[in-house]
C-alpha cells in the first residue's frame, strides 16, 4: 500500500447555478498543502469577489498493482 493525498476544492460564487468542485492527486502532504494554498489565494489575486472557497487535503492509503 502507498499513501496518497487527495485535494478536494469547492468554489461557490453568487449567480453560479452550482458549486464548482475539483479533485487532484498528490503523493506527499507538502505538495498537496502548497497547491491548496495556491487555490485559496488565486481568486483574491485575480480580483474575483465575492467568492467562497473551501479545500481539503485528505490522506488515504491505496493498493498498488504489482505486475511482477
């Protein structure tokens, strides 16, 4: 088994008919947290306001297919 990190992002803005969500896969926590912070700051830097963003880095274990 290997440990993975799944970054879940949910973004909501007034006038949007639904919540936008994405998921990204990382193999270490630092990269996941770095990307999480980038997503949170991205809307502010682009001047998008108001916007509601929530993100999570979730730790999980996954089986690896062993072909040997």
